C-alpha cells in the first residue's frame, strides 16, 4: 500500500447495512428460509413488546431500522 488514505463515510456504511437487511435478510425471514442471526433477531423483534423492542433497537440499530421499515409496510 502506498500510504494513500481512502476515507470511509460511516453513514454510507450504516445505510448499506440497513439496505442489505431490507433486501436479503427480511425477505428470507418473512419467507421462513433464513436461519442466520439477523433472521432470528427479526423473529425476536416480531414478538417483542415496545419496551423490549426499544432495548433491542439500542443494541441492534441497523436491524431495528430495517424491521421497522418492514413492519410499516415498506416491503417491496
């Protein structure tokens, strides 16, 4: 490497992760085909009351944002 610094925008990184959850993880969970961590987390979020969903969203903000998008009718 020649010492060139390539800046990474943290907002773009977060947006890319949220978009991945929307495009890949939520459809797999909704169709019952995903068994990886995010899909299991979405199942937990689906059954959580508002207090526990708030706790989950503090720890997993990207997944919570994507799940909220889906729950509010954002599915394709």
